[in-house]
C-alpha cells in the first residue's frame, strides 16, 4: 500500500498476520451488529488495500454502513487498538504472572487454599523460567500467607524452607544486579574507548573481565547474568581485535536464547540485539549459510514486532549488504533490496529524511553494480529530489556522477549534454564540484564525441588512470569512487559490471579500493 495520511489505513498496514487473526477472533466480543460492520470494513481494507480515504469511500459506497463511514472507522480503530493491546499483554509473562497472583488472592480469600497453592505453583514455575525474581518474592509473600491460613504438622519446616528460598532469590537478584552494573559499565567504557582509545579505559575493561570471574565462583549464574557475561566478554573481544572470541561469545549467547523461548517472548528487543551482535561477528568469520540462517531469524523476529520492525531492519540491511558485497555476491543482495523497497513503500511518510537518503543510496549502489541502470536512476532522482534536508557535498557529487553514467548506459545521449551542463552548474553553485566529478564530467563530454570502439577504449583508459591517481592521492576516498572504477573496468573488459565486480572482489578477497586498483606504473 502506498503512503497514506489516513490513520486507520496506516494502522492496519502495520499489523502482522498473527495480529490480524487475533483481531478477527477478538472482534466477536463487540456488539454483533456494529461488530459486523467493523469486521466487514476491516476485511475490505485488508483485501483491497486502499491508498487513501477517498479510495476507501469509493470501495464501501454500496455497503449498508456507507453513510456512517466516519463513525464505523472510529469504532474499528478502537477495536483494533483494543485487540493489539490484548495481544501484547497476553504474551508478556509478567502480565500473566500478575493475573495468576490475582487469581490466587481471590481463591485464598474464599478459603480455597489448595486451589490457590496450585495457582501459585504454576506462577512460580513460569517466573523461574523467565528470570522474574521480583515477582518470585511477591509469590513468597502469598505462600507465607497460605501457610498461616492452614497450619499443619509440617508448618515449621515449610516456613523455614520458604525463608531459605526467599534468601536464595534475594542473593540471585543481587548477583543479577552486579552483572548488569558490570555490563552497563562495559558499554560506557567501550563507547568512550571506541571514540578515543586510552590505556586507562583498556585497563578498566580488563578489571571488569576480572570481576566477572569473581562473581561466577559463588554460585551458578541465572540466564540474565549469563547474558550480561557474554555481552561483556564479546564486547571486549570486538574492541581488542579478538574476532574468534567475539564470535564464540555472541554465538553462545544466541544459542542460550534459543534454548529459552519464553525469554525470547518476554524480551524480544534484547534478543534482536544479540542476533545483531552475532551477525556483526559473522561479517568476517561466518559462512554464507550460517549468516543467512541468523539473518532470517533476525528478520522473522523483527517483522513480528510492528513497533520496532523498521528500526531493526535498517540495521540488518546494512549488515547484509556489507556481508554480500564484501564477498563479491551481488545476487545475494537482491532479497535485501526487495525488503528495503517494501518498507520504503509501506512506511514512506514515517521514515525520517536521513534514513530515506541512506536507503536510496543503498538501492542505487546495488542497481548500479547489478547493471540495472534504469532502476539506479530512479533512486538517484529520489536523492536529488529530496528537499527535506540539506544534502552533504559528497552525496550530491555521488548522485550527479551516477546520474550521468546511468543516462550514458541507457543511451540517453541526446539529453546527456544538458545533464552535464546542469551537473556542472549545480555543483559549482553549491561549491561542491570535486575532483571526481570533474574527471567524470570531462570524460563524458569526450565520450559523446567518440568516433568508434578504439577511441572509446582510449577514453576509458584515460578515465581509469585519472581515477586511480585521484584514489591514491586523496586522504579520504570520494563517495562512489569504487563503483565508478568497477564500471570503467567493465567497459574496458567489455563485461557486465556485476561480473567484473564479483571477479575482482573474490580474487583479491577484499572490497578495499586501493587494493583492488593499485597505482599505475
């Protein structure tokens, strides 16, 4: 569905398949007549996917509620929100536990002690399975009340065992808090160390690692503390260049999460963070099969949460594109780009300008390297047409250069001269005309007047020499330099740019431009 300002249409568009099924079941709770109208409207929106309120009104003009559309839309919006709230609550173990505690309180007040004890036991097992230690302390209070309501021969031993369990819970909470504090301190130190590495911060991180060993000797670690330990050790390994250790730590963390599915349901965002950390480790050390499996799990979990879907998918796309391009696998990026385009289509008005530009750039680079210049040009035009933010100089230069190359490849020679003048004027006006743009614009002007294959080859040879010289003389590589060099190389070899890119990256085992295109002798 294209972007729309209609709140109901946007709300329905964000719902997952499971959420829609849950809504249809919960809709039966409402007034039958009104509920039927709301359900009918929901089904029409789901099936026809109208783009705006006007289209929706046209779709329902023959429905019995057409004259009350605004009212029915409001009712449906409330029902959908109620359903989503219930859907979320039903899946949070803390909410389930508090409901069980309330049930046990009711049973205790009515003198149904055995039934209350069974409910509390169910709650205790669920709380232990999800590290809900504060709630376990509340359950201890209820169990103690039950003991005093029904004193028997084992009362004293039962009470002693209860207090012993309470002390164990309190000790465990203290241990978890210690590990959380260590993990938070490591994150703060790591952020500072990443910005400006110092010997003091490195020593501080080593002291945190030492504190982990001290804490783990006293007792076995609960899930939450184990996660904190893996995070600390993995973060330290990444910062100190121990790639295999980082791979091992974050891999073990993900494996432990997957052994505790209830914890994933309770803390889906934290699980996604560990998956993301593991994917970063796999950039250099993982196989394509392992990377694809973890990326698929990440995507499945991210899409299941409409609130965080786009935020997490943005991070996943960057990792995936980097992974496949680093291996010269342009085809591997195809599904990633399709996913980006789906979200650009669905969330156009919800995406902040800076993110839109980044996604347009990613798509344009992919289509450029794949040799699909028409699609590349579409995204370049999106970049050039973006007026919500002031674009950076390097992004303007990149867009103008890619635009000229795309027009050249598409055979738009009749407008290329105009495009070059426009590019030169536009960049000069902004004080943004750099060496890369100058070289490409000059070569394009010469290419237009080339007299044959030999002349064209000579021009591309000169363009390559100029770009390589610029690459090795520049302190910072101009944005788009690598892609333009791959394109020039493809013209010289008379091979598709995707094939040239894949061959060169796989042969050299890197995407470093200075390695792929060494200085000419």
